[in-house]
C-alpha cells in the first residue's frame, strides 16, 4: 500500500551531524587575538591538543561506523558505535546521535526489540541534554512498532513527529499507512490528503508516491469516482510514476477490481 520512501543519503546525514558536532565543540575552544598592520583585530581559534585528539578519535570512529552502515556491514557498525558509547561517555551532548544510529543498525539487521531500546535511549538523552535533537527518531520508532504489529504505538510516535515537524508531509504519509493497516480508511484518506497538500506546497519528491498510495486506497475501496477524480487532476510526472508502478497495482487488485485497474492503466500509460 505504501511506496518506498526516498531518504537522504548517508553522506548527507553524516555531513549534517558532523556540522552540529563541531558547533558543540565551540565550548572547548581556546581563543587568541592578533592585530593586523592596519589596526584590525583578528580572532584566532585553536583547539586544545588533548581535545583535538579526542575529537579526531571520535569523529574517525563515527565516520567509519557510518560508512559500514552504508555498505550493510551492520555487525561492524555495531562494534564501532558501541565502542564510542563506552569510550566517550563524557560527551553526553551528542551521545543520543550514537544511540539513534545504533537503533537504525539493529532495525536494518532485523533485531526490532534492540532497535526500539536504542531509539528510546536516544530520546532519553535528547530530553536530558536538550541538544542535538532528531525528530526522525519518532519516525523510526513508529516503523519499528509497525513491524511488531503494534499500530497504536506507530500512530502515537508518528503523531508526535507531526506535532514537531508541522510543515513535513512524511509524518502524515506514514500515519496514513498505519491507519490503512488498521482499516480506518477515513483517517487514512484524510492523512494522505494533508500529506499531499504539504508535499505540493513545498515541492518535495514525495508527491507522486503519495498520489499513488491514495489511488491504491481508492482502488482497494473499489471507488471508481475518486479514482477518476485523481486521474483528472494529476500532471505528467505523476502519471509516469503511476504507470511505472501499475504492474504492482494490477498484481494486487486486478483479479478483484479489473475495471478500475484498467482505467488507471489506460489513463496513465497511454
């Protein structure tokens, strides 16, 4: 029912986290001033050598762990992230980042209970330090609970994400899927529509996939009128996306709703 989400690359996420990490280190900086020949003053910022060594150790180990995540070496990533937790306990300001990534690794490795545990630890340290907050943790928790068929918890955490990220379409999109699984189609339709509005407003890459999910919902309900309404109001980019995924739609529904499936295929693949 739900199309595959497009996520930011690991390199983009790593860069974002490293920038935040270096901002946090400003509290450990030593400053000196230098006066130029024209009388202007320049502030020179230097890291204490011991702090620089610790920073390099942490940063290198973290980058190695992220690289292992990107190539699917989850066991190696767990070892590196666990090493950071054991050896950099004093750096509480961003330890929630490490717990968050440990949660992702365990989730991708199929250990959902451990993933949930580490995501919760990430939230705990976030609330404790009030720094380096990742609202994505709520989304990851919602997905983890969905794999355990605990849909009320999935809805709970996606709802928190929606509250924190008011302009994001993803929270509504994910929650709509959980409502579909609960067969609460009225709430699912409403969330898909809100998600679609926000996606179109901010011109993000999810618009076509959200249209597809909404179209699939109407197909499942055998609602030809609403299917036609969507087909009349989509642009060529969305049509192409739906056409590319029409085979999947046919495999799931053509046996039960052949008329609607043929209607979708005719109107998107011509």
